[in-house]
C-alpha cells in the first residue's frame, strides 16, 4: 500500500490543530496508517512538526499570493489575506506554539519572508494614510498573527462561530490599525 505523504501531513495538521499534545500513535490513527508507517515517513515528532512547518509556510505563502497584497487599498488587501488564511488558521496557530521552530539557528527562513510580506502590507497602508503610523508594521504583523491564532482556537472550541472568523479579525485589527481622521 502506498502512503500519500501529503494526506498524512494534512491528517496530522487537522488533529494537532485541535489537540496539540496528540501522540504519534494518535496521529497515525488519524491518518489511517500504522505507527511504523508513520515513523518511516517521519522519524519522530520533531520531524513531523518540521514537515508541518514546511506545509504551513507553503499554505500561508499561497494565501498571500491569492490575496494580491499590492492590489487596491491596504484595507481591502488585509481583508483578502484574512479570508485566504482562514482555511489554514488552525495549522498556523499550532505552529506558532511550537517553540522548537523559533529557537536556535535552525529557524526556517520562510517565516522571515512571510513576516516581511505582511509587514510590507501594513507599511503600505501607513504610507497611503490608511493605517496609524504610531504602531510599527512589525507590531501590526504580530497582532495579525495573534488574532488569527486566537480566533482559530476560539472557533475550534465552539466559543466563536466559524462564519464570524473573517469579520471579527478584520474588524478588531482594522479598528486598532486605522488612522483616525483628525478634526
């Protein structure tokens, strides 16, 4: 039987997004394979998490491309980005809690590339007078990630309706980021 590595990763992502402490046995069961098969593809949890990191970066890059961050106003682009990230929000929320991904000399350069693209969107909004200039693009980027993760967890826990994901994130973030008209 041939095992589809991407399907195993997606099953692992779905499980770990809901239960970050799931064991490798539970991941194998969720993927419909045996533990030995899982270990042939991923030597251990660290290898699995690194593979999920690569998938998360790939998915987030795809959402950024689809959002066309340079088209229209910065606010419109941000709303498109929130919509594009929604399908992978749970995976991203899981990944940002995996400290091993962000410690030491082995941090994946993909994170810096993604940060730069999101920060550039906020900088553009500032330069065009849409967003406040007293909040740095780096801080607005971190706030964006925090809201994505928090909302993903709230939806998974049933505390927030999934249909409200995009609205709640965009409105809270933009409510704080928008430049107010001075009178």
